[in-house]
C-alpha cells in the first residue's frame, strides 16, 4: 500500500483560491451591471434633475438664512 503525498500548503492555498473565486462569481452576479445599464441610470437621473430644475420658481427667495 502506498499513499499519495500531499503538499498541505498547496492544498490549503488552492482551497482558499477556489472559495475566493466562488465569492467573486456571486458578487459579479449580484452587483454586476452592464455599461448600458449604468448609462441608462445616469441618463434617467440627469433627465429627472433637469425636470425638477425646469419647474423651479424664480420668484422664490433663497430659503437659507443669511
């Protein structure tokens, strides 16, 4: 009977790499967004900001105390 020799340091490091890769894959699925999605969010935020700014009244005084 012969046993296979295992380098425990290598085994430990490979296991850590595999776990880290699994976590990274989960994060890519959970938080990853395409460039198009980011651009769409940016454009819609800018459109909403422009909409609010265009409906602002000019005759109101500055609400912050002087």
